[in-house]
C-alpha cells in the first residue's frame, strides 16, 4: 500500500487517480448482494478510459452541495476524533503497491489499522440509520468499505452517519471473507483489461501537466 498526501482534485491527486478503479465505484465491478460481476463494468471501463485519455475527470469542479458536503465532513471528522479520542488523518490518496487501484478515504486513524468513512445524510435517512443502527447504510456502502479494507489490509473500518442536529451513528465493519475472495479476481481482471486498453489507445492520450512523467515517478 502507498499513501500519498493530497487534496481531492489537486495536481498530485489527479496525477495518480485518473484512469484507475477506486473503492467508491467497486459496486460497478462486483454486485454486493450476489458477489457476481456487475453489469456496470463496461460503463465504468469507458469512463475510466475517457478520463485517462482526456487527462481530467469527466465531472470537473464543484457546486454548493459538494462544498457543503466537504464542510460537513470536516465537522463529522472532528466529532469522531473528540468522541473516540483519536487522531484522524484525511486528505490522502491510498494506492495499491502497483498504483493501479486506489481510493480517497475520509480518514485513516493514527496509531491503528482502522479507517473512517463519513456519510452526511439528510435528516430522514439519518433517522433511519439511528433506528437500525446503520444496517441499511452498511448494506448500501458494502462495496466501498470492503474495498478500502481490501486495499489497505486494515482490520476494521468505521462507517459514520453524521447530521449536525441529531446523534451520530457509528457502525464498525470488518473484512468479509466472502466479499474479499470474490473481489480479488474480478478486480485483477478489470485492471488487466484497462492496462491493455491503455496500450491500444495510447496514441490518443492528451498530455496535461499533471499526467506527464507519471510512469517515471511511480
């Protein structure tokens, strides 16, 4: 595992992030309920290759909602640190050793092998998380959290549902052997396909300042 300190969207993040599968999209590779290859695989393949060729994300910039979400995430992280008496490091890109799979976790807990994923939900969904202890939230984000556990080889990941006016909900997740066993070959096969695609389309790749010399630095 490689950890690169960077803000989402900055030059260092772009340099390493574009064109690789990331944990937040693992549901497009493996269906969480059936543990079978997902029907979204080809769409995701096209999106990643388009990013790689264009040298920039397909969705660029931010809006009021994403900015509000970022601010709320910082508040949620601060609450978690205080409530659990830990230090959480954010703004990092985690990569597999070969740099071909990655993720931008909401936090890595200093001095432990645990991570943190934050969801800032609307009041209605948050109340449901309060009622079921986060069970539905765990189901909805199984692929992402199990993906982080796969990538980091950490022993646990906390999923936090945060609303500023309601009690937070924290659910702890441990590696699911069935999911991990199913993910590994599907992910490796997908990475191999992408690498072949990059060879086939290399002549069309647009160079940006943040995409140059990546191979030499990796």
